[in-house]
């Protein structure tokens, strides 16, 4: 039996109203007085109301960002000055972390203890970006002969559209915006229409930290209305998008019309490959964490276990035993480990994958059902055994607390199963044998491979996907460079001769 933490009715049910940030002003939509209402997935009541931004609002925001880039102070400041603003922002995020954590927990249904960790991680990323800002530099070539000096400049790329999903609302904008700002770019940010609150509070924080008007603009609204304009507008130089692979492809198509630079962080279906010599106690814990963290609504979810046949039935039984003690329920209770599912429609989709897997021959080793906690929508942590590589549940992103278990005999077979799908975001390998870990680490096509751990991260370590999991990398020491253009200054020393006049 899964331990439930029943949601308590919210004492203050008055929704919080949010405006949009355009050119340093807090504004409503220019065209629509309709509001987007966010119903808390855990409590079933409206908790936030955002402006229903339109194409006109998005155009105004892009124009403000363009002006701020072309003629404003931000790209012309010293890196030390920009860095100081980013450090101040990090301090203010830390000061307002409880408010931010509450917003993400109630709007996304995420456990509050987990979100506190995400906000702390975000503070670290803002500080890291502040440090990188001061180290952004180009190259010089003093090796091109007596008459030539070459200097390679790194220039801020310009106006960046930043589009984010609902599953890590505050963390993901923090993987993009501080690096864009560090480089000297200006931005228009569009958060998910389901979880815009914490991004809008970030706008308040950035103004207070000293970011000039127009440098960061935040437009709320839907993808087809606001997002589509942000990905196609000719005055936008770059798009940094995190979301589904389908919308990522659309983003690239839109961007192609004006050849914008595109950075994409997309879906995943991440395998954990487990060998019989692994520390199974450590792995069982990591398997439960990897599958059920953020209710499995996580691009990095370890949703595919690829177990050596000799250990499979024992491992499945032990994971099922541990899964029984996972606390599902009220995200505002700090003991909760698995919160609510983002929408009723998404819960139906998850349940549909489980039903489809059962019809295809998979067996439910634990969970498998939706949970009625009196309010909101919840799903039991689920384990499906006897899954085969061809099943949809083994190949597609379920984005829920559903773990699929596959088996292998040989290392080559494990690698083949791991690489047999369209995604390549991350993977895990568990073995006490160094050679086994390195072989898997080198052969599995994924942007991150964890060895004897899962879903650890650090601001210093690049993150992103192979194949249809994305394009480009976030974090790491090159993160600021991603928001730059490269310019060559080719300088001639002395009078130039050569074509009509003989050299010398
Ligand atoms: P989504 O693609 O539906 O939406 C993401 C964002 O794109 C939202 O802000 C949405 O409004 C916007 N959007 C929707 N249609 C658009 C359009 N036509 N043009 C421009 N923008 C549009 O994704 P989601 O459901 O919010 O998030 C879940 C997905 O995000 C999953 O696939 C998950 O794997 C992925 N994700 C990836 C990472 C990563 O780092 N690789 C991290 C988190 C989430």
C-alpha cells in the first residue's frame, strides 16, 4: 500500500494575480482581458491567474528587448558590472526562496521539500553564471606573420527567446537566463501557461537586482499564440527552448525561416543498466528515486530499467517493496516524496500507457492505478515487468511515475536495447567492474551517463541530449559562450600590397 499524505484544504484560497513584464513595466495584455487560471493539480482550486498574452504583447516585448540590446547599457557594461547584478539576483532568489518554492509546489504539484532543493540549486547556477561572465573572452593569433594580427571576439548574440516547460518552472529558466544575461544578451521569456508564477517573481527580483528596463521581458500565454511568435520573429536572434520533442521540432522549423540559432532541451526515456555485480542496495534506492522523483514528470526520469536476467525477479521484488513506502500526496507537506500529476488529461495519458502495456503483455509488479485523495489528481508509483523493447511504454516518454523493466543477457544486448529508441538524454550503469562501467559509458548514446549513481548534477557539468533529446548543452563552462556570436578581426600591419602591387 502506498503511503498517502492527503492534501489539506488551502486556508487562503484567493488566487494570486500576476502581470507581465514588458520594457520594465508590469502590464496586462494589450488585447485581452481574459486571464489564464491555474488550478492546483493537488488541490483542485484556482491558485494563480496570469495574463493571456497575445502576439501583440509578444511583439512589444521583442521590440523592448531589441532596443535594450541595440542601444541600452546592458551589453555595453563591463562583465564585472553584469556579474555583480547576477550575484545580487542570486541573493534575492535565496531571500525569496520560500515564496518561490510555494508557487512551484502549488502550481506544478511538486513536493515542497524537493522544490526547496531546486531553488537552492538555482541560486548556485546564478552564482556560477556570474563567475563565468567575467571569464568570457575570445582568442588572439600573433602567429600569422609580420603583417597580420588576428583577434577573435565573442559578442553577445542579441535578443534571445527563452521558452520553458511546467515540470521545473524555476530551475529551467535558471539554466538559461543567467548565462544569456552574463553574455550581455537581452531576453523575452515565456514560461509554461500552467506554471508561470515563479518566473514572474523572478522578474521582480531581476528589476530589484538592477537589470535595466527591457533587458528581461516576461510574456505569459499559450505556445501557439506567444511561443510561436517568439520562435519566428525576425528580430529574435536565438531561441533557447526546453519542452517536448514535438514542439522542439516545430521550434526548429519556425526558426529556420530566419536562420536563428536554436538550443533545444527535449524529452528522454532514460535507461539504467544493471549488472549482477552491482551494489544492489544502492541501486534499488536510485531506481525508486529515478523513477518517482517529480512524479516521473522529469526529462531525466530513469524510466527504463535494463536488468541482467539473473537478478531481474529479485530486483523487481525489492523495488516494489521500497515503492510501497514512497509517500504520495500533498505537495505542501514537507514529508511528501511524490506530488500530484500536472493535469487530469495528463493523468489519463499515463493511465492509458499502463493499460496499453498490460494489453501488450506487461505485468504490474506494483501500483498501476490512479489514486483518489479527495482532491487533485494522483498516480500510484508503478512498476511494469515483462516489458519488451517494442512496447510503447519502453520507447515513449510516459512522463509519469511508471517504471518499465526490461532484461538482457549480454553487455552487447544491453547496449543495443539502451540505444534502440529515438531519445538520448541520459543513462545509468551499475556495476562494481570498472571496465563494464566505462564500456557502457562510452557506447550508450546519451548526453549524461551516471555510473553507480543517478540524476546527480552540478552547475559545472554540461547537460543536454543526443538524438531527439535535443541540440546543444546547458550549464558547464561553455554555457555563456552559447549565447555569443564569434567575430574575427583580421588586422593588417603596414601598407597593404599583393594583388595589383607586388608584395615587398
Ligand atoms: P511542451 O513542449 O508542451 O511546452 C513547453 C513550452 O513550449 C511551453 O512554454 C509551451 O507553452 C510552449 N509551446 C507549446 N507550443 C508551442 C509552439 N507551437 N511554439 C512555441 N512554443 C510552444 O512541453 P511541456 O509539456 O511543458 O514539458 C514537458 C516536456 O519537456 C517533456 O517532453 C520533457 O521531457 C521536456 N523537458 C526536457 C528537459 C530537458 O532539459 N531536456 C527538461 C524539462 C522538460
